[in-house]
């Protein structure tokens, strides 16, 4: 071949069946690669979801452990708070006049405020319908049926979770002795 000669198009005869087989083979390889890519993507998405679920679960477990530690400490403090409640509910007359009693009262109020700031709230019981989630019935007395008549020990919640139920006296409508005989006959 000479550089001065014009280039001639040479017709190369190719077998059309070879080309068709090559195209079919390439398409099969492409489909296999797409399926593998889809499989990899699906597995990656599952792994990503598993990681997110793990993070959420670990955070929830940490929060529960912290709440448990708080509730243990608070339940110990509540006994002291109950004692102070009883002391200041009916103080002797000489204690009312003492300046140290006023200081103790201020400390008591500060303790209550600190507990409330941490999410501890007293359960309102008297006059409310009896609710076994918040109340522990220790006695029944004549009165309005199913209503809390008296609170023997105050109950508390920590972030809307009961850490100590209120011990209460619940009203019951008792049948008078005369009517009671009719039911036994």
C-alpha cells in the first residue's frame, strides 16, 4: 500500500449469525450485571436500615437505663419527702415559731422544686376515679362508688411513668343491712 493511493473501502464479509450471537451474549451479560447491581443495592439498603434501627434501639436502651437510675434514686428520696410532708403537715406550736423550722421548710420546698424539674410529678388522687395504673387500693369505705376518698401515701410519676402508685381509700356503696337479707334468701 502506497501513501499516495486513495484508501479503498474493503468490504469484509461478516457472518450475521456471529453478530447476533454476540448481541445476545452481551445482553445476557448486561442483564446479569443489572441483577447483581440491584442485589447489591438492596443489600446496601437493608444494611443501612439495620444500622438506623440499631442506633434507635441503642438510644432507647440508654434512655431506659437512665430513667431506671433516676427512678431508683427518686424512690429513695420520696421516703424522705414523705417524712417531711408529715412533719410540716401538723407541726407542734413551738416548732411553728422557730426560725430553723422556716429554714427547713424552705429546704423542703427546694427539694420538691428540684424533683419537679427532673420530671417527677405527684399523682392527683383525691376525688378522682380509681385507676389501677396510678392507684393502689388499700381500703374501701362507704362513699361514692369507685372514687378515691382519701390518699394514705402520695404517688409519683417520672416523665409520665409511674414510679410509685398512690395508696388510696376507695369509695364503695354498701348495701344496708335490711336490703342485704333480701339477697341471701
